[in-house]
C-alpha cells in the first residue's frame, strides 16, 4: 500500500456473494452483484470426505446447463490453493436471484461477482528504512551474514518486478496474470521487491524473487487474478520445495465475503508459507480491512524511521501485529536499471517484515518459528504517537538490533492481534517470550557498541493518505462481519 493520493476505486474479485432476495434465503452465502459483472467466483465446499472437487464442480456445471449455458466446463477457470481451498471462476449468469440459486447448490460454499482492487503510490524524499532496523539511525545497516535469505522464495503479489534492475542481480523473475505484459508499468511491485530482497535496498539480499503481476499500469486488477496468483504460488511452493514468503501490499474494506479470501490465505499458511500483508493507509482500525484482519497473515503498520512516530496514515488497532519503517523509503525505481525512488505507505512497511521473515527462514526456521522469533526480537515501547490500540512492537533486525542481543536480553512481551483460530498454523495469538538470537539476527554490534532500542521522541509525524479498499462481496451464512466494500493496495 503506497502512493497516497485521492481514493480511487479498488478492484479485486473476491469470492464474495450477493444479497439474498428472499427471507428463505437470508442465511445464504451471497451478496448483491454489481451491474455488468463479467465473472463470478464460486467457492467449492469439499470438507466432506465423500465429496471430491470433481463432484462439486459437476454440480456447478449442471446448474449452468440447466440455465441454458452449453459446455460450461470450457468456460470454467479452476482455482486450487493448498489442500483446503477450491473454487471456479464462471461467467456471470444473472442478478441476485441467480446468485442465490447457485449459492444453494450442493457443495457450493460461496458465490460472488468479481470486485476491483487497486494500488496507490506516494511521493518521495529523505531516505531511511533499513538503517532503522538494526537499532540505531547512523547511516548503516548491520545485517547478519548468515541470514540473508539464501534458498528462500519470496512471492510478491503486486504490479510485477523489473527483473533487469541491477539491485536484483538476476535473482528475480516475473509472471503476468493481467495479459498486459511482464513490464512493471506501475513501479509499486518493483519498489516493494527491492525492500525485500534488493542487494542495496533490501534485507534478504540472497532470496529468490517472484514478481506476480496482478495490477496493471493503473494499479488495478481483479480478485480473480489475485487468487490465480495465490494458486500459482501454492503450485510453485509444492514444486520447488523451498521455504516461502508471500508479500501482499494491498487491501481494502472488510466485508462479509472475505471468508473466502481468508480461507485461501490460510491454505497457503498451512503449506508452511509466511504471508505478510500491509495494514492499510486509511488511519482506521485495521480489523476493518482485508486481508489485514486475517489472523494467519502478519499484518504490518508503518512508522517514520526518522523519529519512530506511528505514521499518521497507518491503520491501527489489535489486528496490527508489528510496525516497520514506511515513510520516505528508498528502494528500486522500475525500468531504470539502477534508479531509486522514495515512497511512503504501509506498502513500504510490509516488505520490511517480509524480508526479515525470509532472512530468518533462510537459517532453517519454519514460518511459525520465524514469526515468533521476529516478534520476540522486536523493540517494545519504541513507537510514539497516537497508537489507538496498536501493539507497540517495532521491527528490529541486524547486528545490534534491540531484541536480538546474544540471548541475554530480558523477556519482552510480544503483544498482538487476533486470537488463533483452528487450523490457522502461524496465525495464532501472540505470546511473550525471552529474547533469543536467531541465525545471527541479534549479535551485538562489534564496532562501537551501538545502542539497542534507541527511542526517539521527535514530534514529527509522517504525512500520507489512504490506501486500501475492496469492493462488495459476501460469503456463506455466519461468515465474517460485513463492513463497507472497496479494496486497494497498501
């Protein structure tokens, strides 16, 4: 989530559903369909042992045939993420009545028209960022030599990545899901990727980068495309067998249909993937934002690294797990070979956390263990400003970073977000623990006894505007509490 500008509409086709037209269907899994919606996303329910994906698909195809669509199989787009999420993209077949009808077909979990999401960018000036992570603002980033992301795959669901930029050193590849070509015409994804794994601007300097392009030059894309990218991530993780991290610097208002989004992300987490998301730039409760509310995702707020004040655009509240630098962050400028751009937003904070997760996982830690280690090593109480219920937990990483130490630090409590839910793997409630060194992520700085956890009392606050926003959707009865709609990038 970056680029603070006027609030544009968001796109992303979420598996939401349409509003029910009759009282008898009032507990159905649908919500109102936007006019002229070209596609629906039909989430399948294969939780019963005697129901296969093929069985569930056949019920959907039969419904379409009964409504006069010949050969519906040829028009279907299967989606599968991990072992627990299956869906179909299908042509729109009518309005609310049709949505409600399909939602009641056996083994259909939810139905929703596609919804638009988009990303934002920001202005520039004044570098900072990595320098803050090692505990001091002295112009250097002292990173641990044995934790640089080697052997870890990082999937950036965004606007693509400029694979020719020298900061990536041949470690980046891109895949287009928008049919607009592999070029990162927006630049958001390349900037985010640089913070994660750039040789100069990044944390996990040896990680493998996969820039999955789901937003075009305008920063717009559909939820169906994002789900396709998550499906490809799942496939690559299974095929390559490497530790993996996903960064999603995007989001939007939470709605009743976000249960499907949550289940898709949980399916990845159950594969052992760390999923990191931006909290959003609307200065509101992050629990009202998707995917920021999802417990199994690591949700990241933004601070100004020049004074450790919470950025005044950053979303807040108990759903924010950790905060990281997100104001005036220098990173890769797309399509420039060696250019640098300075951007602000929780879009810029999220990749700091994704980079640290990749670095920790390169030492052999699982996603769960890396998450706990990161929270245990974080600076407690260092963030100034009006936190409004946000955990005062600031990302720290590198030799000399607060919370790293040599294993002798006092136990600080990693407070946090969302209560664990069954089957969510890494997404549980946070626990306090004694500091530990993780893969060299916390040795004392050799040259000068740098101060750990230096707190800054500066009064300045970061400027910025909004960031996330998803449009309408819905999910099956009893799913998520419904809020507004739009979705954007963080």
